[in-house]
């Protein structure tokens, strides 16, 4: 009796799940299929398997969290992520770790701060090489000229243009620092 009930329940659940789906709502089938082809996701999966084999708990948990964040973003957008969008998700996760480490340090929890920084190191492996301040300065000057910046009041305009160009290749806090310096030079 129990087996029949379970089979009947399974059929009802599967049937009701598929009944309301239209062709346009089958994006998940396309996203999760073998043709997905996102190089970052393939790399994450390979690295996750390796971390599991080696018993690296920290790396395994960070990679699972990152895959989950990427999947949630795909679900929200209802389509596969572009490489830029995936980098944006990784950089957002890295920023969260950086901020959490700072907060833990202020609270005197060095052990938790160190764990957050270790997680940050794992996340940084999946971002493109971060640009230095020296590399950002000429781009910041170009962006300031492009928007016609005259001083600090135009910082938001310059940041918007510059962050769009540097997506994932520079830490926003570093970009902000450089833009502030460039705008001071322009303003004086």
C-alpha cells in the first residue's frame, strides 16, 4: 500500500509540475543541460570535486556557496549568466567577505576575521587579475574628461562610467580612491 501511494504521489507531483510549464518557462532546462558551457561553472565544478577529494572543508564550502550564488542569479535573471555577470557575482561575494572580516576585527573576533579572509582568497582565484591604482589612474582621467567632471561633485558620474568599464577587474573601493584623487587634481 505504501509503495503505491508514493508512486501515485510522485506522478501527481510530476504531472502538476509539468502541467503549468510553457515553452518560455523552460529556461532552467536549457541552463542546467550539458550545453550550458559556462567556463566559470565548469571550473568551479572541477575545483569543487578536487576540494572534496582532498578533504579541504574551507574551499569546498566556499565553492558550494559561490555556485549557489551564481545559480540564484541565473534564476533571478531567468537566463544563463554572461561572463561579466558571473564576475560581478564573484566580486559581490568577495566584497561581502572583505566587509565581514573588517567587522569581525572591530568586534575583536580575529578567528572569524581570518576565516573570512581565507574565504576571500579562494574567491579571488575566480576573478580576473585586479588592476593596480597606477593602471586605473589613466582610465579615471579619461572617464572624468568624458563626463566633463569639474570637481568632487561629479564623482558619481565618473564612478558610474569607470566601474562599467572595469567590471570585475578592479576593487570598487580602490577605484573610488583613485577617482577622488583624480577629481582633486582637476578641481585644483
